[in-house]
């Protein structure tokens, strides 16, 4: 049975969290003076991590107090054919993406086009090795907490409201997309599609862990790619090259 705490948590995830991210997070970055952007960017990274871990902790507390099954949240690992298939597909995808990135970063036209397409998010993305490391930590936080909250908890909550499994997964993906309100309509649509993909991984593998890994790699890859794009632009302008950054699995 749903409690008032469940409704408050769902309201926070569906409405309050997106508004906070748009106004207090990305909104503060947009309003910042150019010289203050690096400091605010780090503040946004840390604030997002703290908020997500607090929401995850609140969910665990509700679950513990109500003595619900952890399997309902997708937290019990399940060794299944679906999980093995997802992991094999992930390995193949990583190999292909890494090779494509290596060739794509040598294409000046492609790099320029990517920078223009992501210009509206440039203030949010990492520009220095230190920021990139924090972005990796943020990516890990998002991979764990957002899968736990939007796939594990939100799908369970929507089913308790009366939705069937597939509609609940789709609605949770829409809510997940709205959570990225600061990215604009196109960004919200792409994020909702990514949420649908991650929900499919959850349903196929029957646990959250594969989706957490995929989510982390997707975010980390995006941050690492744009870091490289920004550094190339800065280096071309005659600035001191950044120290080398160890490559990641993404």
C-alpha cells in the first residue's frame, strides 16, 4: 500500500527535482558571470550529487520502514539470459563507440558541428581535467541514483497506482525526460528516449545493475567527448594544453 511518503517522494522526483535543477542548477550557471562559471559549475556538480544521494537515501528509508521486498526495486541481482545478452551487447557497443570517437575526433568539421549542437549546454559540461574527474563522479551518481529512483522506484510506484508494467515504464521515461527540463525540448525528448532504453534494459535483465552501468558509461562518454571538443577549441586559440587525462572505459 502506498503511503503519504511515497506520494511526496514521487512528487519530488516528477516535479520538484526538475524545477530545482532548472532554476537553481543550470539556471544559476546561465546567470553567472563568465569569470565565475568554473566555480558555479563545480557547485552544480556537487549539489546534484548531494541531492540525488539524499533522494536515494530517503527511498531506502521508506522501504526499510515499510518492510517491502528489495526485489520490487530491482536491487536483487538476477543472473539471467537477458542480463548476459545485455552485457555482451554493451561490450560490443563500447568497442564500436571508442573506435568511432577516435576517428571522429580527427574530423574538424564533425568536431565543429558537435560543439555548435551542444553550445546551449557548454557551461554545464567539463572544461578542465579537474572538472572532468568530478563529472565522472557525477556520472556514477546519476547511473546509480537515477536508475534506482526513476526505473526502480518510479516504475514500482506507477504500478501501484494501477498502471501495467509497460505503460509504467513508458510514463517513468517521460518523467525522467522532464527531469532534464534545463536541456530544452529536444534534450528532454532525447533523455526520455534514453530513459525508455534504460527501462528496457531493466525489464530484460530483471535488475537495475546493468542499467546503472550503461547509464554511467553514457554520461561519462558524453562528458569526456565534450571535454575533448572544448579543449581542442581552446588549444586552437593558443591556450596552454591541458594535462593528459587517463582514458576511461567509456
